[in-house]
């Protein structure tokens, strides 16, 4: 959400560009909540300037919702000069009552020399600082954009973002990316955007300046962009080009209209070709806006459903250079993982080898690499999920045996299943999200097979006395190990105690399971589904297992045990004195009262709420991740389950 004095905007949002003089399309009939126009063009035209100064920019462009204005930087980049100073353009934007103004940044072109980029950047930063100080000194009402520049040098983009973050601007656009988009340099666009956003505060919206092609929206939102502006809708229309999420179509090549919007339903390509230029341009522009807003709705729904990355992978398949960009996201999986909620409504769908680099897979593999290992490792063949339900004693008969001389000590062995896309899944935790809530076809592409092979080869080296053969990779479907088919001792698969402890370790950290579930355990199951529901220790409820994702929801005693086992600040959110009584009463925690929190907290995690002395006040579910909790000054951070009074 972006709050302005002319209303609140739902993000991600698209701002149609309004030409202050030539505008023919009424953008209000679409989903338009906010528009952008150019303050410099208004300033340069005497008639427009007088009208804007006397009646305000909203009247001038006939839009009464939030209006953002640009400063003339674009003209600066095209003509090399503008006849307005930074201070003047700030003052002018406030005078015409814009909601969001912009300082006079210098858009340094991609691939510029590093010397020139640094020179430009110095000026951009000085002007951004001057603008913020001027705004504060004059007590201006308008919000302020501070634009991230730095050409195609990731380190300069990050530096610029760091410096701008200190300024307390209201929005952080990412500038000078239009040439990258025009030239299909999407891979470089990913580097530019990721090196910028990963150094910007999470609470401040990011605008990808000049991004108006709908095929880019999903990717840009996945990278953390919240706002787009579209001049493309009219510029493409003037050139008889249709925007779609599959790319751009030229009218001269069309036999069929490209979508099912109102324009495409009511006209044929021949109708349009027969029209006067002006009427045709208007209709194509309307189509372009329809498609763009429709795509943003799809993106917002994907965020709600938790399948934005599936959408990105789908959209990026429309152009090889976009697929390249999607693959470039691999480099940033750790950054993206922070923002990926631990649990989602939707199952994980594998759409290709790119899916193996998604945050869910990285997170699982990191967990595996850091888990408490038993002495031996047995890798079982892939079967139906959840594996623990379908693998049974008779399967062992089919296994390869690789010359182990000794019997397995089952209690001292990790049993894992070979899996796509999660590589290896410990049997005990195979019902936890998303390890069983996922779908993949039979894989046959080299990239995926190599990825899984490499991980497994690397992983088994961690087992000092692994029983596994390095010949593991008769991939997918062939069992590998020396389990003695005759052994009566196959209880490991059905052992609920082992299972609840392993899930607790996976969810809360190594060793938690033993501690959380120590004592005389009673594990209650649903009569209907047979799934574990409640776990008691010595007659006291410790935790409930959520049916949808098999993670634990702690009960009071469980929270106390977790608190006494884990060292500060692990699994904790620390609140200030003002918030303490509310937390104790079981009221939700707001971000602004949080003093500290565990860096590993992700959205949807179960967390402990403590005061500065580490007294346990309450426990609940995180609604945000660590970065967001620490950065946001409004809104709920933790939905408290229970307080300790
Ligand atoms: N519009 C497109 N790119 C830019 C940019 O880098 N800066 C500004 N101010 N506006 C833009």
C-alpha cells in the first residue's frame, strides 16, 4: 500500500503516463489508481504552468487520485540539459500540489564508463540530499522520490541505494533502465534491480521507471518492485503495436485480435487497419492498458496464492532473453529466500530446471546441510508422496546393495528419499510443506539431473561413514541401499515419536525435538485421517500439528520449552516496554514496538515474544520476515496466539 494525500494505492500498481498537453485517452475507465506526468513539461509551457500553479496538477490533467510527477531528468538524458535547477523543480512540484515529486537525478546510460557513472552519481546523490533537506526545511506536504542510478555497475547501484536509504525519502525509483528493456538486456536488468533493491529499505516502495510492458511485471514484482509507469501503452499504440504478456504484436501481421479485452472482442484487425490513425491509436492504447492492468491483477493474485515464481517462470518463457533473466535470478536466491513465506496456500509446481533455484528448494537444501546427522545415510527410491506412507518393508527387496559389511543401526541412520525437486527428503519430515505439497513431471533434462546429482554427491560427503555408494546416480527410481530386507526392524518409518522430533528440529532448529518432546509422550491422531494432531508430554499439551502443512503450532508449554532451550535471540521477537502489557494479554505485536528479532525469522514462522530481559511474554505467528519487521514502522508484525499474562 502506498499512502498519499489523494488516497491510498494498492501495490503493485501501474501508473499510466499522462501527457499534460496531448493526452487523448481517459485512463480513469481502467483500474487506474495513480498516474504519473511530467512536471518539467508543465513548467516549460507557460499556459500549462499558469494553470497548474493556480488550479493544481490534478485539475490540469483531470485526475483526482494520486499524481506522481517526474522532474525533467528524462529530458536531461535526451537533450543533455534542462533549464531548471533541482531546487526549482522541487519547489515547482510542491506548488502545483503533486502527491509525489522527484528530484533532478542524472540518468546514466547502461554501459557508461565507470568514471562518468561515478561523476553522475555524485551529482544525483547531492541533489537527492538537497531535495530531502529542502522538503523538510519547507515542511512540504508532497512525498519525494529519490532515484537509484549507477548505470550497469551493481556495486554502484548498491552504493547509491545505501546512500539514498540514509535520506529517508518516501519512494525509491530505479532509474535509467529503459535502454536495457528496449534492447532486451533483461539479464543486466536483473543485476541492476537486485543490486539496488537489496540495499533499499523494505518499507519504502520501489518504482521501476519506464517499465510498462506487461510481460515484465511478474519478474519485476518478484524482484521487489512495487510501481510501474506506462508510456508504452500510448507509444506502442502510435506505432500500431499491441502489448501482450506474450510479447508485442504488430497490427500489420495480425489476422486475429490478441486477447479477449473489450477492444479485441469488438474489432477485427481489418476494422482497425481501415480506421483513421487517431481512432485506431486510441483503441490500441485502450487494449494496451486493458492488458497491462489485467496482468497486474494476475500478479497480485499470484502473490496472494504464493505462486508468483511459477508465474515468473511461465512469463519468462515468452522470450529467450527473459528466460536468461529468470535464470539470472539464481544469483540472488538467498536475497529472494528472505522474502519467501515459509508456508503458502498453493503447492510448489516444478516448471523446469529454473524451479530448482527457487527459494523453497534453497531453503530445504540449506536445512539439510545444517541438520544433525545420524551416523549413516540410506537413500531410498522415489515413490509416491508423502513417502513415509508408501515405502514399506517390501520395497527393500528391490534395493541395490553396495558392499556394506555391517548391519544398519536403524536408530542411527537417516533415511532419505531421492526427490524432484527437493533432491533428498528425510522420511521423517516428508509431510511438511512443501516437501509433499508439490508436483513435478518425470524429469529428463540435463540441467535438473545435474543439479540433483551434484547436490547429492556433495551431501553424502558430510557423512563420515556413509554407507552410500557414490554410484548413487542411477537417478530416480533405483533404490540404493543396503537395508536388510529380512530385518524385522522397520519401525523407523512408522515411528511417530521420531517423526515429531524430526519435524520440530526442521522447524525450530537442531536439538529442539528432543527437548520439546521430552517426558512421557502421548501422540493423538485424527480418527478420520490418521494424521498426528496433538502432542502431550506428561499430560500437558505441547503442540498441535497443522493438518495442511504438518508444521507445529505451539501450545503454552511448548513455547516455554522452546524458550528455555533456544538461546536469545533465536526464534524470538523482542518488544519494547510499551508493548509488553499488550503482548502479555495476547494482543498482536506491531512492527514499531519491535526492538530486535532473530535474523532467520520468515513470514509464517512460529515465534516467541519476549522483552529486553528475555522474559517470555507471549508467542505467535510472524506475518513478516526479519527485515520487514525491523524496517516497518506501521502494521502488524506478529499475530499473537497466546500471552502469558
Ligand atoms: N524516467 C525513465 N527513466 C528515468 C530516470 O532514470 N530518472 C527519472 N527521473 N525519470 C526517468
